């Protein structure tokens, strides 16, 4: 930390700087993240790391995406945390409560947070679905638009939930979650409609 965050910020900065050349609408950039990558995406999209970004020469508002898409995300560093994600993120500071609070996404949702799309499976045994429930609650309290889908079956790391992304072609096929890409595309169309 914060290398991956700075790389994500630079990616958004470059997309906006080269928007005309690359045929990108700089006002319609969404970031997507899965699991710990969801934490990274949320880190960029919320105010959680505004100070870190500013200290490295980025204007947080200029690199904040316009939409946030999360799949079974790591959100909280509290009791329901995926501890391994925060151990890897914080290294020697992994037991420092101030550092943990500083990267606990649900504590940093505010009016600057862009619209959110999130999905999770209820029986996820790796990142508890309560992470997503905390995100939903924080967005609701901050007045941030959020669309959430909780699926009754499936574990962690399902990606598309089909044979294409299944482990060894068979593990991780969950028909009920296969709807999420269409739901996400519909959400993007509504969110970014002009």
C-alpha cells in the first residue's frame, strides 16, 4: 500500500487525459473489482484514500471514477474482515487499529462516492456477505445510489459463475450468479445515460 492504488489513479488520470484520442468519455468511467480488487476499486472511488492520493500528487476528485462495480468485495477491516487481505495490504501495520480504520471502506462512504453496483453470494465462506451489507448500509446513509444483488448459492471467486471461469472447468459453476453481467450492463446504461 499504496502502490496499487496509485496505479489505479494513474490509469483513470490517463484515460481522462487521452479521452478524445482514445475515444473515451471521461465523464463515464467505471472501475470494477473482485474480492480484494473490489477493495482497491472502492478505495479509489471513495474518500478513504484522498489524503494518500493528494500526498502523491493526485487530485482525488480528478481520478475518482464515475461508477463503482464490485463483485464479492472486501469492504470492512472490522470483525467480519477477510483478514488475509488486510494483512497483505498493510504489512507491518496490519494490527494497527488506526491503519485498519483508515482502509475500512464502510467508514469512508460520503457524497463524493459514485453510484455503486455490487453483488455477493450469501454463503461466501471467504469474504462474508456482511461486507456487502455494510457497504449497502453506508451508501444508504450517505445518499449514494447503490444497486445490490445477493445470490442464495455459490462461494467466493466465482467470476462469471460459468464453465468459462470455473476452476478446472467444473468448480464454480453457479447458474444463479450468471445473471450478474447483464444486471451490471443494465445498471451502467441507466447510470451513464445522457
